[in-house]
C-alpha cells in the first residue's frame, strides 16, 4: 500500500484517530509519518508507562493494603504497579478497586464494549418495526379467532425478540 500523503513510498505507519466520535485512518510512509509528527515509537516502553500510571494510583490510594496478594499468582498491587502488568486474569478481581482508576484514566471507560456492526442500529429499528406490525396482525387474528395464524405470528414475534436479545 502506498503512502496516502506522498503517494510514492510504501506505507509503514497506520494512524487511527477518533476525534469527537469520528474515526479517521491514514497510512503513511516513515518519512511522511515523521514529518507529520508521528515519530519513532520504537524506544517507547509501554510497561514503564503503565507502571508509572499504576504507581501514581498506588501512591494516591488511601488505605490500600499493599500486602494483599492474588491467591492465584501471588502478585501484590505493588508488584503490578512496578511491572505495569497484572500477574494473571484473577488479579483484575483481587485488585479491582485499585486498578479501576488507572483503567479509567488509560481507556476512558471501565467496561469493554468491543466493536459492533455499523448497521446494528438500523437492524434494531427494522426489528422494532417488524414487531409492531406482527403484533397488530396477531391482535387482528385473535379478534377474528384465527388461532392457527395467531400461533404462527406469535412464534415469529418470539423468534425476532430472541434475535434481538442475542444482538443478531
């Protein structure tokens, strides 16, 4: 893939920004990336950065039991703050209250929502419209005492409601 800025060199840097909720992507060669202010991050040590953020929380947290240990991997919160990495997945449960402020500061949210299909809202709206129409038809079928049709409509409604609960 060629650089989107100069169009000459091979793109080596992918930039993804979200500004005011609008996602923006660009692929640049190393020269254009450097010229645009996206320098070499090869020496950046993520572990030290996370350790710094966690240490900041460790020093600011009132009455933190620094000797509390994870029963699974035997890590303390001080160990996690120093290394910048949790010892195991159970550490998130054991040190939840201590990790929460750092996770909020780093990610902006505490709950991971993952990616969703772009047309999810459209599908939900369509399902709601379908449900309203089917419910009207069901009501009419019951009034006319057409119970066979009513049963089929009821099953369709349940199917759509079941899909809505599973997001798909």
